[in-house]
C-alpha cells in the first residue's frame, strides 16, 4: 500500500517543527524538489510531501536550521 503524501502541516507535526520551518527548508533546498509535488489549489498551489523521501533527504544533508515563529 502506498502512503499518502503529507501536507506542510502534517509533515511539520511529524518532524516536530513549525510549518514555517518546512517552507524555509523547501526554499533553501534542504527538502529537494524530488521529495514533493505541487498540487493546484485555486490561483495558487499547495505542496504534498513524500514522507520517506523527505526523511532520507534530510538525513543526507547538514541539519537545517529550525525557525521558531
């Protein structure tokens, strides 16, 4: 069975960080493009993350900085 992709909020909860931290990690490349998809949502889009791919990517990079907002 394939695991569903996670929203920003769901991934943040799993990783125990703020959702802004996930956004910052995406922008910085700590969470690379191959680990998520953009889903159209009205005039914008929303991201959905492959949990296992994100965990693997983060394990292979220098620890990203968490943002507390």
